[in-house]
C-alpha cells in the first residue's frame, strides 16, 4: 500500500468495516505508531466526509487529532490519527466494568458530546466499538477515566450537521443495537439521538447485553429495523433499562425522551445527574464544588483517597490488543446492520436516498452474502 507521503511504514491491518480498513503504521523518523484509516474502494465518500468533520472538531478533547490525510495512487481516500489502545467492546470482552467506571466513562463522553454538538455536528453512530481508551489503564484508574481526552470518540463517517434534512430523515442511520428510536422510524434526527445511543451504550456496559441484542434476525433488514425499533419504544421509559443504576439514571432517560430533535440538551443538568450518581457509588458528596467547576476537573480534585479500580485483563490492554481481536472485529456481531449504514456512505449528501431506495442496494448485497 502506497500513500502520498513516504513518512509512514504500514505494519499491519488492525481492523476493518464494510467500507474501510484500519492499519497500524510507524513514522519512519520518530518510530511513533499511528492508525491509518482507508477506503476499501475509491470514492465511497465516508472518509472524505470524516476528514471534514475532524477538521471542524480540531482541538476538542475526546476527539482524535487528524494527523494527515490524502489520496492513494488508487484514488482511495485515507486519514491518519493517533493509535489508540482499545475500544470499550474490547474491554467488555475481558471483564465487566464496575458501575463507577461506567458512570465515569459516561460523564467523559457527555463532556465530549457537548463540545461536538456546540459545532452543530451529530455523531450518529455511537456504540462501544467507536469509543476508545487512549492508553493503558493503571490500577488506580479514576484520574485516567475522568482525564479530558482519555476516552476518545471515533469514527465520524456517518456524522452530519444538524438540520441536514436530506440526510437526517427517512433513512436509518447507525447500528441496530445502539441507534435511536427516531432513526428506526426514519424521523428527523438531532442532538437527543446521540444521547440516546450513549444511554444504550452505558446500559450495555452494565448488563453486557441489551434486551434486543439477542433477537434472531428476520432475514430482511427493514423487518429487523422495525422490530428492534418497536422493542426500544416499548421498553424506553420503563425501569427495564435502569435496574442496575442509581435513580438519577432513569431521570437521564426521561430527560432524553422529553427533548426535541432540534433542542440543544442542557448539559449542565445532565452532568449534574452523573455527578450525583458518582457520589452515591464511589465519591464524597461535595456538591457545591462540583457545581462551581467543570465536573470532570472537580471530581479529580477529590484526591487519591477516593479510588475507583477497573478490573481488566492486562494482556488485552497493549498496543497490539486490537490486533488480537482482528478476527472478531472483521466479522462484527452487528455486521448485517452496519452494512445498511455503509450503503448510505455510497452517496454524497446531496445524492442521499430514502430507505426505500437504499433497499435496492441492500437486496443486491444481501442476496450475494
């Protein structure tokens, strides 16, 4: 594989999706490791769109820096980012995370989403595979989990700006397990849909599954989308998803339900909810200090007397951990669902089709699987 630049040597492939591949590469001068994300076929459009989004989000903690980008001699678009340690999916394959760790991860991601949404950008594909740990976690992980930028939100290939009605309506966007109810219905999407996907991620981390994740495929993508969407709608606003969380978590769920798609969430309120949950699980109740400062900074100011340990497999957390999961990642448990999202990537924003039109592509691809 040849890039526009000779500064990097490609070492190995560490993952792939339906439309892209991810490689580990080494800088020839510094010997530092990086990740190269590249289209499988020329001019698919998703990576080109992701490059534009990453430029817009430059400098936001919790979003990877765009190191370099370009086009290969084969006209495949690529981008280069820092090499991160492992995803949340990798972590839960090893051991279940503690409640305190899950809430800390949630608080960090809410901080990141607030800054992303202030740019009027929606992620639209929040799931455990797209949430990364930037480096190896130490035994006393509280400071690390709450440190700005330690939790990284990746893969902005489906991201769009708010109000892009041609793209954000009449199309299912995201992965089946973690997409919002509105996405299942083909409704207009907005800020609340990212929060709803994050809500499902936290429930998944707590329970190691979701009520609809083990349901058998109907064999037809539209039926799957409708069936799982109806399950989410029937369960949302019940205590089914909140049983293993403090009371404030159900308030978070109710708040998401009350938001309009165009309404900017009250992030101060949401962060206060998570701070209260963290207080009840592992932290001292110093509410005034939390409310007067940045929540993440305030929690870290509590000192080392309050620790939060993350039970993990040390073998999993190294620079090669993603490679050890390559066979699982190539055939992802949500591959059939992500496939439809990748069909969307074949069109530019102005060319985007309705879900009915996309079915033509889907039926062709499904019949050839």
